[in-house]
C-alpha cells in the first residue's frame, strides 16, 4: 500500500463511526460530514421516492426508497475503495478523493424521477445530468464544501459523465461507479430481491469484494476466482428483469403513468421543468384530474388496464423497430383506439428498452490483465424476455381481445 493510500485507509478506518441500521447490510457507517449530508432536506426528499415505483402493486414489500438505496450504494462504494487501496497497483487516492467518490455514490440518484422508470423515455433531461446540477446548486454545494472539504464539481463530474474532464482520478471513479461490478448494481439487485421477497437478485457480496483488483483504466478488474460471481450477477439481473422489473403488471402501471405524462406534455398542460425535482406524491398531485390524468388515480387504486396482446419483440421486424419511436407508437395507439371507439388514453403499446446481459471485464492473473466476456447463458432459455404488449382500459377489453394486431 502506497503512503497516500495508507493515510486514506487510516481515515476510512477511524473517521466513519456513526452507524445507520440497514436491513440488508447491517450497519452503514457515516463520517460526521456524511452524517450532515444524509440529514439534509435535499437528500431526505429521496425518502419520498420508491425505488421500484409501482412494483409494490405486485410485490407489496417493494416500498423501499431511493434514499435507502443511495445509502446502500455509498456503503458498497466504501467497501470497494477500502479493498482496492490495499493493492500497491491502485492509483494514489487522497482523503479528498475518497470523499468525492463516496459523495458521488451517496448522491448518484439525486436527480432520479419518481415512479422509477415511468418517465425514462420521455423528452426530459437524464437523471445523471440533473444530479450534477443539484450537486452544484445551493444549498447542497456549500454543504459539501463545508462538511467534506471538497469541490462539489468533482462528485458532480463522477456522476454526470457528460461533463468533460481530464482528471484521471475522476475517470477512475467513474469506471467504478458505473460498470459490471459497480456499487449501484451490487446494492439494487440484492436490496430489490430482499424487499420483493424473491431470491433471484441476492449476491455473495463478501466473495465479490474479495475478488476485485484495481485496473488503471477500467477502475476494477476481477481475479479468476471471481468470474463465477460476475456470471451470477448477470444471471441475477436477467431473473430480476424477468420476474420483477418487467413483470407485466409493473409494465402496465408504469405505462399508464408514462401515458398520462406524455399526454400532458404534448397538450402543454405540463412542461419538462414542472417534472424536475418531484417525488412520488407531488407527481401524483400534479397528475390528478380528468382525461389522461385519470390514469394516475387508476394506478393509485390498482384499477389497471388489461393486457390483450403479447408478442416477442423481433429486431428484424421493421414494424416492431418502428414502435421504439414514441411518436410512431402514439400513432399506432390512436389507430387502435379508433377501432375500439375509445379515446387514445385508453390504449397503451408497451415496448421495453433494449437491455444487455453480457459484459466484458478485465481479469487479473499472473501479473497481467486479460479480457473476459461473460453472458448469462440466456440462449438456453425458450422464453424471451423482451415483449411488446398491448394494455387497454377494462371498459374496452372485451372488444380488444378479438382485435387483429401485428
């Protein structure tokens, strides 16, 4: 361990002594500075944003928040950097550097929209960009300066990769925060599985952390013994998408909220600026009313649309590919609504985004790095994950089931 990293290790071992009890990881330790940031109103707002949005309609325990997930990512980041700096090959990481990295871990979802990914496809700023803006704005910027003694521009640049930087340390931490073995994924897979009551996302965290090794460009590599852990993460991600994140009822509720917001934006009832900074409840209050906004009330009351059609997404099918465009999808929804003699707010065509379950990761073996390409072995499964679905208002479901659709 280098002299600089030895000082940083001592800081990590002695200055983080304020425990926060967490049902997943046990005690999450905060320094005095991070304790003040955790207690700030800007971070406490995340207690009012559910981590999995409307997933609680299927898994009633899934009411955990972005706040506790953020603490979990901070905890994973702490443990990862504490492990990495034990190696002489790790870049020199100062106390200020590690504070900036842990700050980025803690605040990485600060700009996240309510209702999980309901607003993800809409023409809005990326949540990482919003996070960077919030970190640089008052009162958070001054709080970061005074409590952590760092420039808030550094954690902002770690989170928001669109911000230009020539700083090698920022790039090093970016690669750790967003990658195959990133602290975000290690927390959310295990945490989401815990609160949903399913076993699929659980990881052998102790073994994963014991298997990481610093990489000069990629941030993290893996020891050969850790390859099964990487494969397990990929497979866990696949199973969580299959059983939780892309459950048809979750997709329906998410689509209803997205439909209402899209209609409000198109009609000029709302602007993108109206949506930034909202939590779940304030979004619900914003979206109450007649027309497409009635979908908010329906989701809250679990009066969900009915699924009438389902087909495996085929990326060689031009029609399927055209539905990736929101405008085209809206036009097709309007055509279906006309056939059903209902308003277009009563029809949803849901197309999940493209998710990869493959990865490349450096493997450190015998003093050198080699490449490892992993995937979750999905070719062995006969039930494809990505499906186009049509959901309609229950009042027209009987008519829709007999409708021919490509």
